[in-house]
C-alpha cells in the first residue's frame, strides 16, 4: 500500500527534524561571557530537544504502524493527531532552546553580538516553521485513504524542504562565517544535519 513508505518517511523525519533543523528570534542578552561559556550554555539548551525528539518520533512511529496495520478513519485520525502534536511540541522545544540562547548572553569575541542575535533569530524561525507545519498536519483530510495519504505526503515533503531550507539559510548567514574557534560547534549544528551540539 502506498501509505506505508509515506508513513515511515514522516515518522523518520519527525524523529530528526526538531534537532536537525534550528532557527531563532532577535535580540540577545546584554551580559558578556566567554565564547566557551556561551557555547556551553546554548548547547545545554539544545540538548533536551533530542529527548523530546525521541519521544515524539516514537509516538508518530506507533501511530504510523497502527495505520499501516489497519488503515481506517480512526487510525488515520490518530496518526494525524500524533503528527500535529509532535510538530507543535517540537516548536515548544525550540522555544525553550531560544530562551536558553537569549539567557546565555553575548560571547566576548569579535562580532559576538551579531552571532548571538543570529542564533536567536534562526531558532525563532524554526519554531514558527514547526507551528505552521503542525497547523497543516492538523488539517489533513481523513475522509478518504487517498486524500489522507496525499496530505501526509505533503506534510512530509514540506517538512523535508523546511529542514533543507533552514540549513541553507544558516549557511548563507554572514554571522556564521569566519567565527572564533570556540563558536564553531554551534556553526556545525546550525549549518549541517548534525542532530546534537557537540562541545
């Protein structure tokens, strides 16, 4: 059945997307800290997203399995709800990381304030992106199998595009170029599909 690979793909994307894709909101805290302290604080704020992602991925995966095993309006509705909830909770996890990034202060290096502001901005954009996808997922039509599969595939494709676009935008951001060495773990996290910030 065509829904099987679609369901599997959405489940896998849900598992990695919250940690692979990151974005942020303007204005960093005024306190100046060492670059090492800043990176540690931001990475500490990012790390809990991995646990959230694992939980959400498991929930979406179970709902996908249930639909695959017995396609029906009931299992389609449960799958839709799990997907929408997972995306909304991913947005909240990024919101929390954004607050941690704001509270981390400003790295005491050249263009540190610009870097910190870019981190917050990208996080904010990611959270808003997840919210938009959650709204889209919640509106998937479960009235027929074909419309449901089409809706799930659309969310899956849009989530994949969102992830790639976010990474591309970060790669093009001047704030993430030629940064001080201690800031590089965050640059790697922001500009690749690396799921964790490794200090």
